């Protein structure tokens, strides 16, 4: 399910960024399923799919890409500089919500509806080590405006919405 989810996310991220005229996808790198450490960047938005998918997905954005998305979205209404950080966080959440919402159709599950939790935005660089039965997968999507790292964490019940292990 992780490989299929990564493929759906790549497809929908490309469609959203290109469709909005924000960025062109220049390439991507899929890291091995089962990696042991995930590194999150400055601004990360996390949302989760319910069962039967049962994964948390974290999008970590390069500041340059997130800034360009914000500037494109707010071209008609300039953002006051003192509120830019708030708008950057909200932009990250909106992109993740849009991409993952579109991905639910890609799962083609006839017998089930896949729920999507609201995005939680975290700030600050951090690393997460794989423990126990956890499984990680990672992909970097490179655009002409910067990169976004997409990280999958499963099974979902092992983590809270901020990617901390549950006890």
C-alpha cells in the first residue's frame, strides 16, 4: 500500500502544483521502503488516512517552494509581512489537504471509504527513528521552485498526529 500511496501522492502533487501554475516537477527520488530515519524540514504538514490505508503522511517543504505557492495564491491580496509565517503554515496545510483529498480517489477501494484527518502543521527540523513494527517510506519531489519531501509512517496507530510514538 505504501508504494501505491507514494505513486498517488506524486501524481496529485504534480497536478496541483502544475495546475495552479506554481511549479514544474523536475524529478523525484523514492527512497527505499523500510528506511530507518526520516528527517523533517522547517515546515511540515502531517495528515493521516484512516483504514484500510492506515498511514500518516508528512510533507516537509523547502521555504522557497512554500513561499512561491503562497505568493501565487495571494497575488491579488498581498500578505502583511508580520503575518507571513502564519500564512506559510496555512498554505502547507492547504496543499496537503488538497493533494491527499485527491489521492483518496486513486485508491479505488470499492468496499471502503478512506477518511482523512485534518493537517497538523509543525515547525522545526527534526529526525524520527524507526522503532518496533513501524514502517517508513520517503520520496523527494524536486520542482523548479524547490523541493518537498513526502514521508509515510505506518501503521498509523503507532503515532499521534505530531509523529510522536504512542506509548
